[in-house]
């Protein structure tokens, strides 16, 4: 983790300005930010180790995605799927993998492939529902 | 799991200032992981 992130801990009761700025209502709240302080991913609550790490890698991928660094984003999303396929972050990683491949290639087929992977591996996830519309792509 | 400042058995060196952390993140080309905690 130290290779990619600078960890910052904020006392919820002592730093009301940051609590308000990032609209934090419960702890722990973990937020992944870029070096400008812009938020790209968050999750709330204590997680088991594998789910925690999967969320961190997912967040790293979403920072890369938001910065149009599609190659790095794809690596991160694939890492979640390969190393933590049972984590709660995995369906979202699969969704963003399809979206990122589409953004990188402009080939709508990638969205449909992403949906098919979600339908196959995570059919009951909200991300499979969100990708349902891509099944209509010819 | 992050508990007591430890993730997966490794002790974390936490920063406490957003401003200082932003500067460090820019210099080292890294992202920030911000943890809002509450000592109950």
C-alpha cells in the first residue's frame, strides 16, 4: 500500500472542517483521493482484510480511470478480479473494467462483454443490473 | 483489515495533516488514503 498511497488519519471529533468538506457521517470512512484532494472512491465500515485491500485497489483503479489513465485502471480492476474474486468490490471492478476497455478502445463490444461477465460471475449484484442495458448492444 | 493502525500485519505510518499529505503525495506521485476515525 505504501507504494501507492500516503495514509492520512483524521479524528472525526476534532476536525469538523474536513468532516464537513467530505460529508462524513460515520466512522470508519475511508476515502481514496488524488494528490489534489479530489475524492474518487469511498467506503464505510470495518472490512475483513481481503475486502479492505480489494476496495483499496478498486479505488486506485478509479483514480486512474478518472484521470484517463486507462492502462493502469485496467490493471487495477483485473487485479481485484484475479486476486479477490469473492470480494464485494469485485462486481464493481468488473463493471469498471468493461467501461474502461470501452473508453480505451471506443468499441461498444467491450460494454457488452463486461455485462456478460457480470451476468456470468455476479448475476445478483447491482452492477449486473446497471450493465443490463449493454446487453442490447448488437 | 485496518485495526489499530495495522493493515495485513503491517504498521501504518499515518499522517495527520491534509495539507502536508497533499504535498507529500504530489512529490512522491502517490494518492491519498484518508481514514476518518472515532475513538469511542
